[in-house]
C-alpha cells in the first residue's frame, strides 16, 4: 500500500559511561584482538547505576521533536521499540510520555469526540524494532493522515548482560533513538516501503528471561536465565539469510535493483554479518555505513544511531535511496527503503 510517510526529525542519545574491550579484558577471559576480529566492536556505552535508559530516550525525543518543530501537544502516538523495558508494566512509552509532559487529558475537561487521544504502547521486535516501528507508523498514517508519531527505540542491554558469559556480554551496549514520523511537514527521509517478517520456530536462539514463565518469590536469587543467552553461530547464519532475503524481496517489490541503492545501513550487530550480507547482495563496500565499533549492538536503536552519524557525515544526498535492514530475537527481521 502506498502511504505518505516521512521522517521529519531524528535524535539519538547514548550514556556517557563507556565499556571498552580493554575494560572487558580486566573482568573476563577475553581479548581486544578476539572481539575486534570476530565482531568489529571496540567500545560500548552503558548506563551507570543511577541512570535509566528512559533518561536517554527523553533526550533523543527532545532532539527529534526540536528538529521536526513539533511540540509535545502535537504528538498523537508514542511508540517504543524495546526488548529491555524498565518495568513489565507500565510501558516504557507511558514512562517516557510522562517525562516529556505528553498528556491526553487536562483535568476533567470533556474531550471532543473528534480529537485524537494520545496513543502509547511498547512493542518488542528486539533488534528489528526500528524497522517494525516504521511499518507500524505507516499503518497508523494510513488510518489517520494527521497522525504525528514519535517512534522511540530504547535499549538497556547492559542490565541483562551476564558478564560471566564472554560469548554474549562483549557484544551489546545501551542507546536510545527517536524520530518524528508524519504524512505532512518537512521530510528528512521519505519512507518508501517496508517489509517485515518473523519465525517463532527460532525463538530459543536468543532469549532474555525474567518474565512470568517462572514462579518467583521475594528473596529468590537471580538465576542465569535472567540474562541474555544466545546461540551465536546459528544466529549468525539466520541473520545473514534473513537480511539478504528480506532486502531482495523489498527491492523486487519496488522494481529496484541493488544498483539503485546509494547507502546501505544494516543492524549494527557484527561487522562480519554486515559484510556477508553486503557480499551476497552484491553491494559495493563504499555504500555500506557502519559505526558498531563505537557502540556495540544497541538492538532496536542501532540503525537510528548509524543513520544519525551517517547524516552528520553528509552521507544522505538529496534524491538518493537508502536500504535499511535488521534482524533480531524472535526471530524477527525486516527491511526498509528510504529516499532522502
Ligand atoms: N573472547 C575470547 N574467546 C571467546 C569469546 C570472547 N569474548 N567468546 C567466545 N570465545 C571462544 C569460544 O569459547 C570458542 O572457544 P573454543 O573453540 O575453545 O570452544 C571460540 O571463541 C569460538 O567460539 P564461537 O562461538 O564458535 O565463535 P564465533 O566465530 O561464532 O563468534 C560470535 C562468536 C558470538 C561473535 C558470533 O557467533 C556472532 O556474532 N553471532 C551473531 C551474534 C549476534 O550478532 N547476535 C545478535 C543478533 S541481533
């Protein structure tokens, strides 16, 4: 379906505190050389004990709203992509809405039947969250062309890392991103099309526990299940396959070839995964933007974080096409086509 959908403001925010490969060498049996060779990651940003990722989501949202020249009262939808919410309930979106001062009600005033109340909810598509969010935004815009959507990605993976497990804890970092999505107003990027998918048969490949599947009582100690666990090799294979196939499907659907793509931004999980997808798609190296060496895998935020830096570097030229692709726990995946 052809939906008029564009991004009119974008912001990202990362914690100041860093965790370098050298820091990790001091707390586990690993090496900078191993991490860089296998993943490309050199550093991550992680929240400190007195911080929460919603603090950073707030900052990212303010930047996005400022750029789009949108005031809090104009926001109709606040959607948060996260697999690491601060609480099971309330949702991160309600927590962030309160910080931003968004509200549907003013006292007991009667609301006009035609006014759009603020819609707030979280969704969990893990690392595919941003691309899933673009599709959700398109759906809301198809229902209401006046919608002003604040799409936030807020991930605090460090609070679900088992730093005794070197196979996963070296990979992830924390970060938040935000963008304003509308059918009207100034466009930084037009969202031309999105294609998303999932397969629950692979649900056990990446898992974060701590939900309601296990009975717990006050005083119980935390088990390993609370932390992120992953079958890295199998995830690697499925990530390459999923991102390649969804990207080709999206290009085909839009009568485009790989040669029509000017910039390629994949979920920033692992340089070797991105390189394998690039090779299979037949894209040239200079069309690929990465910044995972500085942040690690920031899950749903990673694409926004890369887009923000690519923009700072002037890589989005007017009229050019960008292909985004992501992959995550679930398993979930998705690709999006933007023009700038
Ligand atoms: N430091 C040093 N050695 C490590 C290590 C670390 N941080 N982590 C694992 N190793 C060791 C293993 O114990 C193993 O040792 P062994 O051969 O003595 O048993 C060896 O390195 C190879 O482990 P393996 O798991 O086969 O490595 P790999 O080449 O598959 O790389 C990943 C591991 C996790 C980097 C890789 O599988 C990967 O990136 N997978 C995708 C993960 C991902 O991106 N997930 C998020 C998707 S959204």
